[in-house]
């Protein structure tokens, strides 16, 4: 069917309905703007809701239940081997997604945001062509690009449905629990999904091109996780390159290069988690003044404005830390700027969480960054073996550390490895954004016994008055 030439005008056009897009659309609508939201998907949510954050964390929570049941044996409680009902797991994931998708759809309607299902392509700095939609053209006063990113395939392969070489999307479809799984990439996506499949019973092997897991994360935070992964993964190979993948009906033959690595191995499935690239190639940006870098990321200023004054961009499309909460924050900033408010993406600390077992979370300055940029810092580490709450949970392998300015005592960075770090890191973010001193955190009463006490005790170490550990600040 040939769509009619139906055109309309809108004050704000948002392209992409993921966390960056719908946050921008909602904020703009709250500020009284006429908003149109365009996305090929029938409901808002984007990759995060349907193919990323939410389904992966759903499965990771189930993996945590399995691991907790195993740990309970040392505490005097024994469970039988878990019975994995894949259909039940997939059904639970679908129910979670459906509840959240329904909520976002309701908010879209109640805010008066017009949702248009189709693919937008710029014709100029003032209009887009909408493909596969009843409305064929939209003229806008301003536009926000929030098209996100997509996984990078291994050269010579693709991510077609049903293949044994999978992206994170394919892995989250959970077609089966393969006897053997190779994870290409030791970043957070590969390690999280590898953890899920290991919990479900797969023999998981990881290969990473660099000399460590989670490159860019401070090694002392990674150490507890790496020790744990060595016990639940079949193999972890660093400084190892995948040279070739050959897929057939029963599995994937993998050619590897690395010291002490068997060059020819075979796996039932392979998860390729070697990075993501911006989804900006089919937007028609060449018809605007929007500029991109060599990798396709859109260049923006602190207000998320592109080189084209009418057009803004947020989220994975602009690069940096590819995180849903960063995209949402940027989306709100862009909407506020368009509405004439004084707003900018001016943050001191972007929190990051790796939802493995144990989890890792950090914000602000890392020790690696301080070393590279020659920024003087004092560092204090509070091992969780001195935490009463961690001990009751069997989680004594954790670590909380604080980086502070050696002159002023102002907190510059926080890193935590252990259970439930996803909730603990927010105190560190707030401390950095508020310009808090280590003394401020130390003087803030924390409930006992909790894991949050590890943050106050790490802060007290700067003052030489920590209750459960002796030590002085280490200057770096």
C-alpha cells in the first residue's frame, strides 16, 4: 500500500522512543510544548526496555536467586538442584516488559504526546520524511535525535534471528541453554549475560582482547568479580583474539590466537559483545548541518545542541557512557533548553553499575583516570570482611573505596564491589555532586548493620577514626 502525502507541523519532534527520547518528550510536554515522538516500535521504551536493560536485569535477578540458593548450603539451608523452565523464564520476562511498556504508553497518552510509528529521515533542517507511517512528512521547529545504538557484529557475520552467533538481543531471547557458550568481550554486557547462562547451566568461556576484564574499571574493584567468575565460568582467556567464526547447524567453530590457547575450539553458541555503534547511519543527516565524528557519533555541546541550531541529540547517539540514565538526563536537558530554560549537561559524576555477582559500581574520578591525568588523590579502601552486614550475607569479598582531594578532602570518586552496589552508589553520586568532604560522609549517621556503613567507614578512615579497621589515607 502506498502511503498518502499527509504532512503535519509540530513544535518538537523527537526521533527515537528509548529512555533518552521518551524522557525528552515527557519533559517537553510537561513544559507545555506540542510534541511528536517517532519510532518504528509501536510503544515507547526502546532497546533498554525490550532488548537490553530490563530483560537482562530480569534474568540476572533470577541468576542471583540460583546463586543465593547455592550459597545457602554453607549457612545450613539446602535446596535441591534448580529446575529450569525456559518457557516460564521467558514468560516472566515478557510480563515484566509488558507492565512497563503499558505504563509508558499510558504516560505518553496522558501527557498528550503524539506517538507515530515509522522511521524518520531528515529532508532538511526543518522537516523529516516518515517511512512506513500514515503521516509522510513532519515539519518541526526543533528536533531531538535519540536513536540509540546497536551491537557491533564480528566481521563477516551478522545477527540474524535463529543464528548461533548472537548479539545481546539474541542472547536475551533465551532460545535454549546451550551446553557451551563462548562470550566474545570481557565488558559488562558479556559478563552479565555470561553470568545468566552460567547460572542456567551453560559451560561459559570468555575471551577478551585486552589484558583484563572490564577495561577502564579500577582493577581492585574487578578483582572480587574475577575471582568469582573463575569459579562459575569454564574458562577466561585474556590477551586473546578471535580470528574467525564458522557457523553450521550444530554449533560454531572458533579460531583463536593467544598464549596457551587452543587455536581451534567449538561451541554450541557464541555471544558477540565487542561493543556498540551509534544508530545514526540512516537518518539523512547529510541533509542537515549536523556533524558526526569518525565513528558516527553526533557532536553536541553541553546543552546537547548539534551544529544545526534546530536539532539536538542525546543518549548513545552522542557517545560517551552508553547508559540509559545518562540518556534520560540528556533528554530532559535538551527539552528544557528548547523550552527556553537555563539548562546544561553539567554533571560531576555519572554512576555506572555492572550487575554481575558480585556487582560493581562507580562514579566520578577513578584511580586510573587520576593516574593518567596526574590528579593527586587520597584513597581509602574499606574491605567488606570488616562489615557485620556483609558477613551475615556471606558477602565478605566486597570493597568500598573513596577518592578525595588531598588538600580539601572533597570527595572526587567512589567505587564499590559487592552485593547490592546498585543501590549504594547513589550516596557517592550525591556526595560528589554536592561537593561533600569525606568528613561530611563520616559525620552522617548510617544505620547498623548495613552495607551503607562501608561508605561511612571508608570516609572515617580519612580522619583516622574508623571503628572497624585501622589505617591511614594513601596518597596517589
